[in-house]
């Protein structure tokens, strides 16, 4: 039967409910028990013959003569119901004629076990809570197209338990990260999502316009500069979990809007933050893995302290065979990039090209938890320099399973140095580098009031969820990922 015909037939059933005096979309449900609680307390409920009520979506129905079995599912479990004509009288015929798979229903009755020991509620009364006008997709064949699963995530969640469980775990992972920070004395804060100047990282922003103020604003690419202002203001341990937006490409590990945690601790350096990150991920592995191990793409990953620390340039030497970074030029790095099939422009700095080579060639080799350290200054405009080599910074990234999960560093708090770096980045931007950091004199002014030494951390919640759910595509861990419009 065509969809239009099915829908027309169900509208007739909806009208039949109304004709019988039943509101097919009532506001009130009444007191109900969760299906899982009913099953847990089944023995006592069966013995007492106490009448209870449950509510949920009808996921199956089977009718035999004057009796109808149907399965009611809520978020906790599924429970079988039995409606009998000799018990419900005229209400049985109305139920039989109008009930469809997909409807929400409330039933009340007493519990018993069938001959097959199936825990079942024998229906005494029933009422429709929400009439479904469209049929649910078939379990195995109805929602196979990946794009359609993402577009109609509500059906994906409804029909695929694995998908539901993944998002339940995502929520638990986010909570665990929040709880870990709060247990260490961090306070959660909120900072603006609309920025007059995009900043906090190197990325292309989305722009919008505020009509009342007649100013252009940018969706935040990172909350970093506002959080650092709070350090100036005397807040010593802070974190924020929220959405960030970057007007860049979409691939297996990037979505234009994503969830990030950023945290800052006054009087810490990057070594203190490394220890914090190790403890955080060991905690996550204990909660969401087995014996501090997880499986990602068929590979066993073990979280064991201390995580290896490998310099950025050493990785280029080891995997890209670029052995003398300091004496290479922008032109020679562009040649290396072409060798690896990476496109560059004349505006790209040597460090930016090196970073692209690292991401494509080196990072996939880092399966076990690894700290990548000592990044080039050019791609780290907000980080303190290393005393041993001022062209490198006190920064680290945690890579697991080939994915960058965190980015952290000892925060630059020298206002003069920060101004000079912003100026250099602004010059690059004027030369055509769209991702270069913009000059932010208001932030520099805040630094001139003195910001305490501090370490900062950024964690991609989506990628952490990917790792701890063994998921290969970031769109599988975002409820409603960005998609191309339907043609």
C-alpha cells in the first residue's frame, strides 16, 4: 500500500477515535510505571493482582480471534499487553480497529505470565496518547540509507537500539568529564557564542549580523579568549562545555558545529595539565572500557600512565621522512606536500604545511595514547615559547586511535608578545591566509592587567565519544549533523 493510502487510512482511524469520544492527542497521561520497573517487581505485582498502568509506543501487534497481543515500549524496556474482547467489550473492537504499530498508548490492568513465561499486562482500560499517521520503517530494510538515517534521526533512534545506546553513552561521557573537572575544583562558566572578533584558534568563522546594533558578529570558533579574561578577573579554575562553529570542510572527524570543553587552571603549566589529562582519560577508560582498555577499529588501546611524549618534528622525521625541519623552507615543504597529495597555496606558512603533513601522514600511526609536544610557534599564537627553543611552544595534543582528542598548552600571558603575535597573524591574514588569528586589542588590554600563569585544555567531546563507542564517523555521534540539502 502506498504511503498516501496508509496515511489516509490512519486519518480515518483517528476520526473514529474522536467519534467514540476519545482525544487521540490528550495532554494528560496519568500515573504510569516504567516497563523495566514492572518487570523488576513482577512477582509482587502478579501476587497482589494490583492494577497498574504503563504507557509507551506500540512496536508489534498480533491478533487471534477475540484476543490481541501487542508490545508497548518505553525508554526502559518493552512489555507485552493482552487485550481480550470478553473483558473490554465494545472497547475491544475500537482498539482492534484503530491501533497501529507506532501509536502511543496507555493501558491499565493486572500482571500475569503466559505459558511461555512472558510477563504480560492484561488490559482493563486503554486510551490512545498519540496517533501515528505514518508507518514506522521496517526493522531490517526500512532505513538503510546513511543520509536518511541522519536526516530522520528520530526514526534512526526509534528503530536502532545501538544508535540509542551510543547517544546514552555520549551523555554519560560528557557527564563524567564534567564531574572529573568539578571534583578537581573547577567551576563551570558560560561565555558568549557571538563574538565581535573571531579568536581562540586558527579557523574560518561563520559570520552573522546584529540588526539592532548594526554590527557584524561571528559564531565562536573557540571560547578561549573569554575564558582567559576570567583568569584575569580572579577565577582560578574554570571550564565550559558548549558548541563551537567553524566554516570548514566536513569529513569523518569534522563537523561545522561541534561540542568542545575548554578548561583553565591558574598556576599550572602544560606538565601539570598533562598529568590531569592522563588521570581524566584513565578515569574514562575505567568507566567506559574494560580493564582500562577499549577497542577502536579492531585495535586494542590501553590507557596506562605515563603516556608517551613525542615531539612534533620527530614525528615528521619518523613517518614523513622530513629529517631537518629547521633548515627546510616554505617552498621545500610545499614540495613535500605535493609528494603526499596535499594541496597548498603560496600564503601557507611552512608550519601550516608541516601541520597538514603531520595530520595526513603521521597522526594515523598514533594508535596508543600519545602526547604530541613542542609544536612550531607559527601555528600556536596563544601558547608560551619553550626556553630551549623559542621557535617552539609549550603545547601538547593527545592523540588516540589516530584522532586528536585534546589540545593544551601553557598559556601566553605576556601582553607585548601576544600583541606581536597577533600583529604577525594579522599580516598573514591580509596576505590571503583566511585562518590566521585576528588582532584583538581588547584581549591584549586584559592581559596588561596581568593574567596569572596558567595551563589551558581543549577536549573535542564528539571525538572522545567516537573513541569510547568505537565509531568511525563523527556524524554517528552527533544527533543532527550538518548535511547537504535534499536535491
